[in-house]
C-alpha cells in the first residue's frame, strides 16, 4: 500500500522531513514576497525588486528539484 506522506517526496528523492522543510521555506519566501508586494502597492518606492527577485529565486529552486 502506498504511503500518502512519502509517495510525493520520494519522486523528488527527498524524505518526508526534507520535503516538509523545503515546503516551509518556499511558503515563507512566498509570504514575504506577498507582504512586500502589499507594502509596495502603497509605497511604490519600497521593495521595488524584492518580489521579482524572490520569484526568480523560487523558480530556480523549483527547477533544481524537478522529479526524474
């Protein structure tokens, strides 16, 4: 029987805990980038590159973790 907690992480050659840490890191960066966007919408002179830079870093991180 397949274990739903490890099936997906194994496709990325990660343990459950490694995958959880990666997901928590990604979610934290996304929350920071989203918060920066909210602040930037009111104060356009703040965080002018933060969200874009974070998205680019996240994309590189995702590309490096692709299954297979």
